[in-house]
């Protein structure tokens, strides 16, 4: 890109670009440290992770954030050890609500968990494709209708469903799940029985976490924000293939944290990069205003 827009007057080697990434990452230590403090004060936090390739091995890029913050970390392993290394999920207060895609490790900590309904709908569609059981479609329709109804209620100025609506949802929930248990027993599909049973048990066990948004319209019903945040990295893996080593994946995470957080707060990414290369990156204080004493 640089060679093209400079009419080939500037032709940087890959090695030099790699050095620039390391320098940029080092310049962002304070930015990322301040952003980390801000994340710990969020009342609603989205997170997700995706597989990246590092030196031909499967590794992990993780996202934490909300509409204004994009905080990325990279690790060689997608495990609890790397989550503890991030020091976010095990540090946030019990008053925080965490949106995720049914990662059971979240339930080891004291905060409130909320699960993604879009992933639930995908699981229901997969179950329907493999079993042709009617309960899958009925439950999918119930979830989708409730999401649509909430939008309608919000547009009309409501901040929650009336109790009658909740009671009706609970009644339909119970009826459909009874049908699910019955179909799983009486109409077996040998190759998918265990997976269907696991899905039914998960819905029953985590009903409250899937449907907190029915009781509080300030809470989301999906984790699409995290998925969108990681989509660019998945595209990068298709093109670049892999990172040479984990250090370079961490440089990428640091720079992506800076650029995307700036972008989410209406700062032009090119301007943000120019400031970074001039050893004067935007600060968290510039982006969000002066941090309160509690965060500092």
C-alpha cells in the first residue's frame, strides 16, 4: 500500500515493518494499561476468542470490550491459564455482567453471566437439521419472537416486559422443553442423540443466563459485538496464514487495541497511526475524558 501511494518512492522491507510493529507496541504500554483499568470499571463487558495460527500451531486471540472499548490479547494457548494472565474475568467485581458464548469457565467467578441467543439459535438449527425434531423449530421461533417483541416494546418507550408476558414465555418454555425431552426419547437419531440431549440440558440449566434480557432491556441478547470485533482477524488468517511467533501476535493485539478503540470513538485510524508513529499516541484520557479518581 505504501509503495503504491508513494509511486514506489517508499519501499519498506518486511523486516523493517516488523520492527515498526514492535516499536508501536512498546509505545502503547501506557495506553493499554490505562484502558485495562477502564475495562475493570465497565458494568457490561463482552468477550470472546478465536483461533489464530502461530508458527503452524493453533493459538488464541481474545477480545474484551463494549461499544467504545476494544481490548485484545494474544496467547499461545486458548485455556484458563491465558484467561488468568489477562487478569480481567478473575478481577472484575461481582456487580458486572459478562456476555459470552457459553464458556463454562465464566461460572467459576462471581459476576453475572449472560449467554448469547444467536449462538443458541444456531445450535437449534443444527439440531433440527440432524434430527428433524419439531421442538427445535418451536423453540427457535419462541426466542426470535421474544427478541422481536422486545424491540417493539422498546420503540414504544418500555424498559421491560409486563409480568404477563414473562409468565407466557415461561409457560411456552416449559411446554417446548417437555416436548424436547419426549422427542429425544421416542424418536431417536442415534448419531445425534447425545448432542441433542446435551443441548436440552444446557437450555434447562442456563435458562436464567440465556434470558436475562427478558427482564432487563438494558442487557443484550447476543454477543455479536464480540464476533464483529474478531471478524477482521479471521479474514487476516485467511490471507496471511499465521504469525511468525507469539510476540508478533501480541504486537498485533496491542496495535489493534489502539486503532479500534480510537475508531470506536470517532478518531480517524490514519490520524491515530500518525500520532503513534510520532511518539505521541492518543491517550485514554484524551479519548474518554479525564478518568475519575476511582479508576486512577
